[in-house]
C-alpha cells in the first residue's frame, strides 16, 4: 500500500512475492493486471499533493481503496497550524454531515430486523410540520419533508436549544407537499434519532456505539467534543480564509444524527469497507441495501454537479447520496462541511473502489479529488478537475 505525508506521506503498495522462483508465467497475469489497474495512483498522487500543499489547507488525510482494500493512504499538514503536530491516519477529525450515513445505516439495520417501520408516520409529538400530513420516517431520512433547505440551521448556529428549534419548524411554510421534493435538512433529519432511541432503548450515541462502532472495531469513533479531546491526536478546526483556530465544541453537537460523529482516517476506511462488503463485517446486506436504495431524486444536486460532466443523475437514500456516473457506474456518496472541517466519502461497491478524505479547513478543493480519481482509474476523462480549479483561483 502507498502512504504519503507531506510534505505528503504515502504508504507503499504491498504486492505478493514477485521473485522468478515464486512465479510461473501464468501466475504473472493477475499481478500484471493488478499493477496496471493501479497505474493511475502515481498521477493521482500529484493531484493530492497540489491539494494538500495549497496555502488554504492545514491538515489532510485521505485514502484510496480498490477491491475493498486500501492501496494508498495520504496524510499531510498539521493538527493545528504552526503546532508541528503532524496529521496521521489515526488523527481524529469531525465528519460533519457524513454523520448522516451512520443514522441511515442504523435505520436500515432496525428495519431489516423488524424493529421499526420506515413507512410509519412520524408522531406529531416528535415533529409537527405545517403540511397536510405527517412525513414518514423514510421521507424524513431522505429529505422529503418539503421544508426549505437547511431550515433553521441558523438558529442552531446561534446556539439555540435543538429541541426548541425543532418545535419551531411547525411555523415554516413548506416549499412542496410532503414527499414531493428533495430539500436537504439538518434539524429535521436529526429527528430520526428519536426512532432509533425508541427501538433500541438507548441514547442515539450509545446505540450507534453498540450496533456499529464496537462491532466494526472503530476505536476512534464517537460523538461530540469529548471524543475529540480524549484522542491522542485530533485535528482542530480552522475557520475562513484567515484560518482562525477553533476549539473542539460546535453547536451542531446538539444534532448528533445529522452532524455529530468524529473519527480517524483508519476508522473511515473501515466504514467504507463495511458499506461495500457488509457481510464480511457482520452487517446484514439487506440493511445496507436499504440505506443505499434511492428514495428521491435530488435534482438541485444534479444541476450543481453538471460542472463535473460525468455525473448524470443524483438521488438520496437513507443518509446516503447515490450518483449515476456516465450512466454506467453507481456511486454511493456523502460529503460533510462544518465550520473549519471537511469530509468526503465516495464508494463504488461493485468494484470495491473508495475515496475517503478528512481535512480541517474551510476549503472545497479536496472535493475535486474523487472525480479526479474516477477519471484516472476509468479513463472516462483527463482528471483535470483540480488543475482547472487551481487555474481559476489564480
């Protein structure tokens, strides 16, 4: 496996014994095929370096998986600018909205086990919206409430109590009838934790620990400022262009299902592997299939991704996005952005490819690495997304 620290540290690719005495001519073919399939990593490493060394970056950790196994790990920069403490694959970052993938997977698990019905209506005592009917749990987890996008995130960011903000959603006029359109939410999405808590008899945080973190061996994963502060190495947020240093706490800790998880790159790799090959990690395949099944098209996102040129359609499942790449490949995706942090997960379960990344700055350039990798590994395009973006910044 390749590892890159920066300057960029890169782990080297581990291959089988290649000595002449150990191989027959026929035995060379699989090895050659593997080497050829990974040829793109050399060029991709240069793109990673351009991103990681950009002046607006602080710390960065990313990995590429092929056939379900990590073939390259990249780490760069510092946990705090000027600290001298290097980011490693064990450094803990906030996941921001990639946290929703854990909530969606929990809902898939509980539905698969018959402990919840995703098509049941959300009780008015939990969430009362202004529509003619209550949303189902499935609609809630796939952003089909009809609320304006990111309804009342501003109140959360102003430090208001999450349950008080949730109750105020009843006063918000809907943009469309319940279930008729996709509008991304944080406050409303977080309501799914009530379903999970009721079904498991645990707090949401404890349920995710019991059903996901512990069985998968995700030792760094947890919730809130406490999980960051108890880690041996954690990446502090850096806000805005001036990269003002922030602390461990955030107002979004009050929305754990929507944005509360933090973990290391090594544990994010495990999460990617478990999503692509669930049974190998002790998770029922049906539960993951539920989470990855499109529930609604996300047309606004499709329009926003037109600049990538190769994403033809987008949808949202249970806490996961689904992309149609070139009409030929299905990608399971989610990104996260929280003041001072960014995260990205892109999976192609059919091939075992994954790109996962974490960083601690307000900067969007790392999000262009996954389509760059897709271009390079498939030959579908030149992989110039990062180069073009940097050129536009000059």
